[in-house]
């Protein structure tokens, strides 16, 4: 769908959440009057946009396990869009009494369904109305492969067997589009789709690479966690950061998983 510029557009300042939200909106059947549960809602991308689209005849509930993220979203809202509310709630353990919704969305949400993503997805779909749609986005397997390969190469050069095994486990934990599609197939959803859109990330070398806001949190941090020796981690990662040319282009795979709950 075409994203129109309105009072609550997707943020042009967020270089990570917004590109994933755009892929989510491509797959989402969105119209006025819908009830939507937005999981891992963070600071409101795309919850504010969704609320504007459903209007006062609909509702959007954004949930996040982080109290600070919920507080940030409420501060941005400042009482506007009264049919939008944010709650601090663990999406992996929704109460059985929690309402059902016509749509469930989750931008960059699948990584937070750990440790048992399939069971967490099953619990979410219990809160989706028959005939309702689920759309979630996540960086799928293949995201920043060039970085992982270069880190592994440097670990190998240092003879770091345990660290390499830990790194491989981190990479393998990232679901593929096919794996995610399989979850919905097992849950008897229909009209299932899992599409991927590449996103190239620009970065400088050295500290600009190591402290890049899109690369550090949740990606390079995983690599640092593979080491028990912080000094060795800095040495390895610094050498990697100075070899940016061998890793270009830095590509993230934006995966949007969509499915509909059967009515019968």
C-alpha cells in the first residue's frame, strides 16, 4: 500500500524500524474500524501510523515488555489518538482473558519471541479473530552475512574454537523466511506469505562501524558476547572493523511474515 504523509507518518528519523515497517505495511490489509494488537511496539513505529489509519471507530493496542519503551511511546502520544493505548506486557505470555483482535502486527518482533518462537506464535494466534491477519517483520537468516563471515575468519586466524562455535549458534538462531512460514503452516493458517526485501546499510570503518546504531545493538553485540576475554574481543573486532571493504555491501534481509486465521 502507498504510505501517505499525514499527522502521524512513519518516522523519517528511524533508519531501522521504518524500513521494516514499510515492508509490514505492504502485506497488511489495513482499513478504518479494525482492532489491532501491535506487539513489541517500542516507541510507536508503526503503532501511531496504524492508529491514524483505523481511526476512532477502531482501536490499536501496543504492548512491549520494556517499561521505558512504553513510557516513551506514551510521552510521544501526549493524549492524542485516544483509541491507541500502550501497555507493558510480555507478548510471549498473554493472559487467557486478554481480548482477541482482527489484526496482530509486530515490527521487528520475532527476535523477542525467544526462546520458543513457535509456542509464542501459537499463543499470539489464540488472540487473533477467525478471519484475522497476522503480519510480523524481522531480520531473517542472511542478514549481515558478510559481517559474520569476516568475524568468523578473524576468530579462526586466532584459533578461537569456542568463540567460533558461539558465533555460529548466534547466526543459526536467526530464522529463515522458510522456517517462519513453516510456523504458520503448522498452526493451520492460510494465505501465508513470507517475503524478503534487502536493505543496504551504510557505515564507515573503525569506531564508526563498531558503534553504528543499526549494527551494534543485537548484531555486533552478539559477536562481543562470544568472548570471555574483553581485551581479545576488542582486538578481534577492531581488526574486523578496519576491513570494511571486504564486507561491503552490508545487507539486512527484511522479512515480512503474513497469514490469515481460518474461519472454520
